[in-house]
């Protein structure tokens, strides 16, 4: 438990964490100190002077809040006229050469400069000389486009490449109103986390080629989610919108702070996995190798399972714990063999020592906890005798080449329950579309054994059912996540005391 201190802000007593800088300390109790260059992941640089505040203890008239630790009894002034004037003066300085780009700027609606102008400035420009012209639309690489005229030279992006990725591709060249951020000649951004500079930039100077001009941010609904791009399980915002007469579309993933998992950032590959939530979705059910309505496909699979003498249920290492357990329970009930073979998800050597993991499955730890065998040997031994394979969203096509897949399938009937259309779903006799992770609630366990819960973020016009619901329609006894958890707690000692609705925001470290 952090030590707390009492201090006064504009005469009002507040209790804050001792030692934190004033920006973070008072923001925890809902008081804003405007700032541009400070970011909690990058520390205080002290260059923008937007955070100047008064302290009534004989210090200089104004001090930067980003560099001033909260201390007992401190009297902080934010509303004195001379502080308001310095805020207006700093804003005026920042805006002297700033283009009036807000109507066409992606950052509008989530821009610190725009918001601070409305809150702390509001004056008309007094400039009568032409503005300094700088570079626009500069391709910095990795899908980052830079606008030097919008830049407030806060240095966050530069510090990110120096302190976080340690790749140092960005620098600030020249001084005064000629200062600008640039890459070194012929050396664009070249790191797997580069798009974080777009989020870090407090203004619209760093934009993403992927998101530029796609949506006004105030139209986006911003839900919490967890990236399923690898076993790290980084916390994200899922920004989506349903335009009139259309279906829900996800426009971007952005990092969401979780000190226990990913801190403030995510990797670029994970960020782009939102596309799989939108594109190449399996839409049309199939039964007996032909297009069918969903109920016919479900009936067909139910019959196939009841008639099979040796069925194999193959679960996905990215499915939620609830889904994995529901499939396992159904396999026991139906006399099928449940397995989790998924070698194709592992890209040996692809991970790094920061966030990115070799294992591109979000919940392989769930398979282990439930005792589901994920070895190739067990899968191939079971397949040698099987007459029905049901893939519960397992991307088996990644684990074999075409010949290998044909060999392992043999004459076995193939059924898939899948989110996306791929080579496996295309050759399946029975195919049932299912919800993807942005469309259902559940929990996953990451590579550090942290159990994290997530809620449904997106509701499609015609929402596909999630695997728990489909398994229930196939004859499984568990109807929903509540029933799954009741059974899970009894079956898995590690989860016996876990209340799913009380899993903390930062996740729950499992002890065994
Ligand atoms: S591009 Fe953005 S983050 Fe980088 S220095 Fe300019 S304003 Fe700051
Ligand atoms: S490190 Fe893994 S979990 Fe994190 S954003 Fe990247 S792919 Fe997603
Ligand atoms: S945030 Fe303190 S000087 Fe920039």
C-alpha cells in the first residue's frame, strides 16, 4: 500500500500518493494539470512548460508539476490569475505556427492541444506574419505518417524510440520555430512497436496509415478488450462503430494500461489483428458439404457426433477458458477424445524480451490447466482411429502443409466451428460460424499465468453464437458461462476460490 500524504490544491484538501509527481498524484483524485511532454511511461522531460503551477512555500513563483513530487502539507495553486496567464501564454506559443487542421486531423476529438485551447486559452490569434511552413505527410515507416507543422516538439515519440524500443530512429533537429522531428536520412522507423508513437503523440502529428481518415473518433465506441494475438494478452481498447444501415466494424485496437501485463504499449502486429475480427469471417453455414441454414448445420453435426464411433474434438489454444471447458465436458459426455494440438500457433524465435511471445495462442495455459493434451503424438494417434474430427476454432491448417493435412484427416469426416474462413473450413463437410473474441465474454490465462477476464465489446447485426452456446445446442449440458464457472470451480482446484465477476482489472496471478 502506497504511503499517502495530505496536500491542498487551490485550498481544497486532498489525499494523494506520496512521491508521485503532482500531475499523476492529483489526477488520481480527478484534478487535471494540463501537460504535453510528460507521459507516465516516459517520465518528465520538462520541456513544454504547460504544467507550471504555483507552490506557496517560498519556491520560485512557478514550478513544473511533472518534476515536483507530492509532499505532505504542500499548497498547490492552479487557479491563480498568473498561472492562468502562463497557461494562455504557453498555448499561444504552441499555436503560433500550428495549422488550422482540426477539421481534417485524425486527432481531433482526442487532441490535448485542441482540448487545452478550449479550456485554458480561447483567444484569437494575434499573428500577422505568415506561419512557418514545415513538412507534411512524411512517411516515417512502419505505417507512421508525420506532420511536422502539427508537432508541438514535446519529444514523447523521440523518447519512446530511445527509452522503450531502444532503436532511436527519431530525433529533433534545428532549434526554436525551425525545430522539427525527423528520421535520419534513409533510416525510417524499424521496430515492432512503432505505432505506439501515434498514441503517445498528444496532437495529430503522428498518424497511422491504417487509421488515417477512416473515422472521426467521436463516432467510435471504445470498449475494453484483450489482444488475442499472442500469449501475452495485452490489454486493449476496441474502437468500433456501426454506421447507418451497416454492421459493426472495428476500426482500431489501442493499448490499455495494465501494469501487470503490458504497461502502456502493445506491439504493431497485435494492433493489426483487429482486421481478423472484421474480415474473412465464416458467414455461411454448411451441412453435408453444401450451404445450409445454421440450424441444419447444427442438426447435422449433432447427428454426426451421435453416430461417430471415434470422434475427436479439437479445441483452440486461443479459445476462452469457458469454451475450452465446455468442449471438454461435452467430449466426456459424448464419449469423444478432446485434444488441443496446435503446434502451428508457435513461431519459434519470433518473440522478444518485451511483449511479443513465440506462442500466438492467447490461452494455451488454459489447455494445460484443464489437462487437455496438446501434443502432436496424442492428436495423430487419435486421428489414426477417428471417423469424425470436430475443430472448435482450431486453425489446424497452420500446423500442417496441404499434404500433411490430407494425410492426417484421411477419410475422417471434418466439421468445423470457426470464426474465420480458411483452408480447413473450406474443405469441411459441416461448418458453423461462431463468435470471435470481441463478440463474447470470457477469460484467458496468459504466458505469465495471469487470469484475465474480458467482456463482449461488439454486437453484430446478426450475432454469431459463441462456442459455449453452440456446444449446448449440440447437446452439451452447460448452457452459459455461469454454469461453466460453477462446474470449473468444482473440477479445477486452482480456480476453486475464483469468482469470475471479481477478477481484478489487472488480472489475477494464479498460484499453481
Ligand atoms: S510528433 Fe507528436 S510526440 Fe513527437 S514531438 Fe511532435 S508532438 Fe511530440
Ligand atoms: S504482444 Fe501479443 S498480446 Fe501484446 S499486442 Fe502483441 S500480439 Fe497482442
Ligand atoms: S509536462 Fe511538465 S513541462 Fe511538459
